[in-house]
């Protein structure tokens, strides 16, 4: 059955054109109302019953439920809703990092950008917290053993006390309320006649040993770092264009909870002022001194070479400079499954891309090649690369039983990446395992200033 045509084809075309023009005009008039931030979704409730609009980011309490709620609103229909959710997530702090979803090829462009901004902001905040000193409260008289125990519990720093067992019962008197870790530790060391054993063999611990004494130069503490001058000598050269030099050494220690990747001192930043007001600079101001880090330790010795002062100079009123320190960001597990065919697999998280470049049997072992690339390595791969070799790489079977590698070797090195071949003893189908590679998701560089005063010249 055919229905009669109510509108001619020509009139239908004219009507369609008129409707399109009318719709375009309406959009043009309504555009100011559609600008970002002009439309707001209905207020969403947080756990405490308030809407995000009535709270600042810092007022939204951290909880997994609030994180999940904000993540849902991060994909809301209105721009204002998505903006508010992003601010809320950042305001909850770095503790939400493990709860953020991973970015996959299916993640939308806008959500990817928001997640990257959130992660970068929180990683920066995490690094800033990293450089804050631990705070300790210890008041009254107590035995040295109890003091060490409390220092460890309150600061998260492992401390080992070397010496006779009877030392643990020595009485220490403290009056520290939310005091910095090194302020309290130095007080304890002075009362108990202890010193830092820079060559202590315990990994990740501050090793204290008998034999402490009061230094002639007041130590310098900045955040979680401690600097103490150890020696100074003046030298005269007879077969060199240099008139001579002043050698000054100091001990640099840090809270054991810190795991710095590398340290440098730009020699151009090193300056000393004598009591007479003369300025002494480094003998090699164009150089950058690489500071060797004792593997697993928390102290090292720094040796500086400065211009030799006049013989009439008796004191350095000030020695100052800068420390450049690279620290790792949050630790992430990069997981690769079904690698038996040797196909290339890649996973990116944060600023780090980890690629499984190949897997094959090599005699009695299975060789798996992993390339770790840093978007901005901050120079951490240019000099001391030992830290990246300590990244964990292991296999998990179907029962989550861990299989350690039996050896490793580097096969590629660039300024921003390192390739490492791991060897595993696998007697079963390799696809029955998954490879887990643990690495910091970013490397961040910080600059700290230091200063030592009133150093007597030889």
C-alpha cells in the first residue's frame, strides 16, 4: 500500500536546508553556554555526604571508595565534573598511585591525558615528600637499646648497633618532640660516644659503632641528609702550573629509607670564604664530581679540591655548594605473559617503557631479553648504572611460585635505556610462566644546598 506524498521532493529539500540553518543558528547562540565549565552535572556525593563543589581538593578524605568514585566521575559527561574529579584525585595525595588504572591502547585520549597529569603531579609530590626529614618524638630517660628501637619504628630507618651487648643498657636522656631524625640521632651518638661506620656491611642500615667524638666543625643537616667535615690539608706543587690546592673531605650520610640512584656535585657551585673574606673556588670548576655510592649503604666520602689559600689565612668561615641527587619514583611491576614464541611485548607505565625484546632457549637455560627505556633518565644511566641491575626480574608459575634468575648480563646501553638478558632454568613450557620485572616508574633529580662553617686551616 502506498501513502500519498504530503510534501514534494523540492519542498522536502528546502525544509531540510531550513532546519539545518536553524539548528546552526541555535548552536551559535548557545555556544557561550556550552563553554568549558559553564555546564555542571548534578552534585555528586562523597562519603561524608558533601558535594565536591563544596570542598577543596585537600578536604576530600582518602579512601578507596572515594578514589573509585572520583575515577568514575573522571569519565563523566560534563567537563566540570571531569575537572573536579581530577582535582580531587590529586588532592588525595600520592597514596592513591597504586589505585590509578593503567593506561592501555583502549584508554581514550582525554582520559589518558588526565591520568598522566594526575600521576605526574603525585609523583612530583611523592619526590618532594621523599626529601622531607623523618620526624621523631622521644622524651625522658631510656636505655640505648630502646632508643634505637624507637628511632627505627618512628622513622622507618634500619639501624644496627655494633659493639658489646652491654652498650644497649646505657642510659640516654632525650627531649625531642617531632624533631628531625638526624637531630635526634646526633644527640644519641654524642651521649653514647658512637660514630657512623661508613664501611658497615649491613645493607640498607645505618651502622653505628663505638668510638665517637665531638668534631671541631659543626655538622650540617639538610632534610634527610647529614654532612660532617672529616679532614683538610694544604698542598704545594713544584712541578705543576697550579700554585697548590686545598683538599677537603667530608662524610655524606642519608636516612637509610632513602635509595638514591646517583649523586653529583657541580664543582662550579663549590665556594669557600676565608675569615679574611677571600673567595676560593674549585680547581676544576667546569667538572661535575660523581659521588660513588656504597652499594646498599647510606653514607659515602666526598673529596673536594679548592684553590690554596694564602699562608696567612687561618680559617674558612664558610664552605658551600650544591648536591644533585637522582631518586627513583614509585616501584611498578611490568608483567609479560606467553613469551614462549619470543614475540616482542611492550608495557609503558609512568615515564618508563619496558620491552620484552625476545625469549629463547640458550643451552641449559632460557634467555629473556628486557629493554628498560626512560623518557627522561635525568642522567641516571650515563654514569652509575649499577642501580638498574638491582631491579628485580623473576618468573611466576601457575601457582604464583617464584623462580629467580640464575644470571644476567647487559646487551645494550644508551643514554636513556639499558638492555639486560636474564637467564632462567626452565624445564617446562615457558608459556606456563609469566615474567615480572620491577622498576621505578620515573627518575627525578633534585638539587640541595649545603654549608659548613668555621673550618680551621692547617
